[in-house]
C-alpha cells in the first residue's frame, strides 16, 4: 500500500489491491489519481473534509465573516472602533423618513416581483409548451447577461428619456411623447427587464419537469384550462415559482443602481440610502445597521411567503 | 344505437398516416379492446376519442352526438392513463374527487361518492394517503376509481396494466372485469398484450399499421382469423408454405411438399391456382404420436383424405402446467410447435406429427401480412 498519493514512479499494479484489475495499462496520471482515491477511501473523515471543506471555507470567508464584521460595526458609534451603542438602530427605526423609504422599497419590490413573476411565467410556459426552438429561446433569454448591467441601464436611459428612442417612435406614430425617464414607471421597466431571466430559468426548469399527462388528466376529468392551471400546473411548479420570486425580490429590495439611474430624486430606495452612508456620508456603522435591519426584514418576509405558498398548495411541487 | 360510433377515423402526423380510415362500434356495457403492436395507431385512436388529438378526417359519435372538436373536459369519457397520471400533490381522496369537484358536486356528496368508490376498488381507509405511498397495484386502483367516480358513459384505458408484474396483472384483469360488471360501465381498452385483451374483452378490434385488421369476439378472432397477421397476433400459430394446385367447389388442393392436401374452402381467403400460400395451424391442434425408432415412417405420404402428417424429431420441450409445448423438427415442413396434453416425449424422440385439414387456415403469401410493427407508438 502506498502511503503517499504522489508516488509517481510507483508501478500501477503496486498501488493497491483494488487496482489489480486495471492491468498494466494504468500508469502515470491514472495511477496517481487512483492512488489518491484509494488513500482517501481509507480515510473517510479526511475525504469528507476534502469534499465539503472548500465550499464551507468560501462561505465562512466571504459570507459569515463579513456579515459578522457588519454586525459588530453596526453597534459602534460614528466610526469603526468607536464606542458601543444602540443608537444606529434606534435612530433608523424611529426615523419616519427612513421607514417611509423602506415602505416605498417594499412596495416597488412587490410590484417588480409580481410583474416579473407574471411575465416570466407566461414566457417560460410558452417556451415549454408551444415551442420547438427551446434552446434558442432560452439562449435569447439569458443573452442580456453578456452585457454589463450598467451599460444596459444606460441603454434604457437612452430609450426612455425625453426625445429618446421610445418618444421618437411614438412621435412617428403620431402619439404623444411619454418622457418616462426619472419616474416610477421607468424604475419598474428597468427592474423587470433586468430580473426577468432570473425568474424565467427556474420557472422553465420546473415547467419542463411537469408531466404533460397530469395536464391531460385534469382536462379529462372536466377541468378547463384555467382550473387546470390553478389546480395542477401552478401547484406542481410552486417550488420553481418560489425560487424565481426569491431571486427577484431580494436583489430588488437591495438595489441602488437602477433606481439611481432611471428613477427621479424622489424615487429613493433603501439600497441607495445604505450606499450613501458608506460612500458619501462615511457613516459605516449607521449603514451597517440599516443593512442588518433590511436583511432581517427580507428574510422574515421570505419565510412568511414560503410558508404561505406551501400552505396554499399542500406538499406542492414535488415533481418527480 | 351504439354507445360509441367511430367512422372513417384518420389521423395524419405530417406524412405519417398513424390511423387510416378506422370504423368500429362499442355497444353500451361492452368491454372492447383495441389490440395492436406498438406503432399500430391504437393509442392515437384512444386519444382522439378522449379529445387529446383532433382527427384529420372522420367522425366520432358518443350516444349519437358527434364529439369531434369538443374539448376533452366537455366529453363524457374518462381515461386511465398508461402511467396513471395521479396528481402527486393531492391525496388519494382528492385525486378521486377531482372530477366531481370540477363538475360542481357539493363537498359532502363528493366525500360520500369517493368513499363508495374506494370501497369498490377495495382501498377503504386509503383516502388520506398520497399516491407515492401506494404500491403499483394500489395506484392502478386509484386511477380506475378516479375515472369511474364521474360515472362517464365510457372509460378509456391506455395500457395501464403494462407496468405490473404478471401475477398482479392477472389479478387486476379480474378486478377490471368485476368492476365493469358492478358499475355497468362501458370500457374501451387499448393494449399490445394479447393475453390481457383475450382475458378481459367481449370484443376485440385488431389494428396494424393504422388499419383495422379484424373486429370480432375473442372466439371469432382465435378460431377464424381473417388474415395471417391476426392469426399470428392472437395466439401462436404454425405456418407451412404451400402452393395452390386446384380450386374446387368442395375444397382447395394445396401442395406443401410432394403431395397435395385438400382443405375446406371455408377456411381460406380468396385464392387462385398457383398462389403461394401459408397453411396455418394452432399448436394445440397438432397431434403428436410416437414413431418407430428406426424412422421407417419418414416417407409416409401426406394423406389426401384431409390430414396433414409428417414425421420429425423432438428438439425442445417446455412444461406449462396442464400441457407441454414441444418444438419438433419435422422432415417435411421445418420446425413446428405443438401443445400436447397427457403425453410425454423426450428430446430426440422420433414422432409423427399430424393435424386435420379442417382445422387449418390458409392465407396468401403477399408479403404484408406478417405481424410486428415498425416504430414506437
């Protein structure tokens, strides 16, 4: 038995009983890999560590530690290393201005999520049910990801601004200009456009797993298209729907670029406030405290939403 | 008036004609099977009756009302799907009550009828389970109950028993017959499995390559198959090549080697002198007797008095309970199989093989009568 996995000049037939069947052809890299496999097979703990270690390490390094650091900072006065205080939290939670911004952010996020879910589900459904060119259409759905987020936002500025592409086209058609840029509508359009692919992919995945026979069975038993959708299609794909909603709701709630670029001065969202604390006001502890509160609120909202979704549709979505 | 009337039903998928001018009827209370190899178009016929496919041509009438063009949820038929298609997110009771709910039956009546149906399929107390907690046979029962509870005019079956093992399948066949009689419902059952079809059906519709081969009772199809395909497909058959040498009023003379045997006219398709034909005989109609060990009978002439006979050697035997199946290498006609009761031969025994000309069926060899489909369904 070789003790070291890196014994390069070990002949293949000498690297373990399990390898005897490999014959003489196994040598060099193959022999080394098999040696490592054998080595780890005999040490289950080490093997578990080798497999699970890296992802956990990354999670700890880039998620747990920064979150902890933020938590610590959020309890400090004025600046990092300042005195311990609860002021950051009390200031935020008692400020009507900030809470109004949170409420606005919540409303926009709900609207965006609802629009994206509806449009995305319709899109995914039509790709699955009515199209033969599924791969091409999916490619088109994710194609925008090849371009930078910021550039795409500037493209929307170009389209939506007064005398921009949209208004010019409307003008050609003899319709009045809209001048949508710097309105709530512009923000909704921008978000819908950016997050749509994130929702379409999980919707698509769950819809392709849906057994077409179940749809036929439902119709066979007397349910029309709408009844069938509500009592079979939607419950059977609820996991994908929840995934899509989570993927859209969370980044919308924390977003600051889209509302800054497309929204007006009075369309402030909470992400912009947090960004401002870190980049302009240099009040990191206050920014960290808002961040913590928002994180807790979002997680709580999602837990409630998922419970509700699960309750509505029973065991739902266990597509085999 | 037939409950279901199908006339000139045709379905084309692009260039492929899946169903070609199919006519048949199903009477009220009957158990009719559509039997055919995979790719024969039998499932497509069923799907057109259910409303999942629109016919290219032809009409389907249920209770004398045309149903072509009406959506599946408006047709008074219910289907038991091949993979059952039970709703995994609903309980057994909810699955069964699904159709009643759609038609607006109030909750307490729904519960009552679901309970009755669970009792009918012998699954009392299973209502609160989910389909995944049931065995294959139990799931079949739920699927059946889900269709029957709506009291449809016609229940359609798309080979639902094919996934079960033989013993359970035979049991479910019996259950199907019992439930059909108890509920007095009409069943239209699609299968490629002749054993299932023969066991359960009042009448059979044999389909091949989209066309009807024969419609009749099980006995008619077995005893008087109209084509070589039907003869082969319904039960086993031996075929001996021959040539027609004379067509008389009282019979047809067929030479299957060196002698002509006259067979009754009633058994044959229209044949003419010099046609190449297959003379077909069921294994159970073949008589086997011991021959002299020295093989002196080898050149015994085929009798012209209405018996086919030759000698041969036993090459295989398989015990099948009440009888034994022998494979016999004959001197005249190659390998034949025979089912013999209460006689025992060993491998390599020399035997004489004979059967009555009255039992044979004669079909022209025109090349397209052989069984076996092309392509999946």
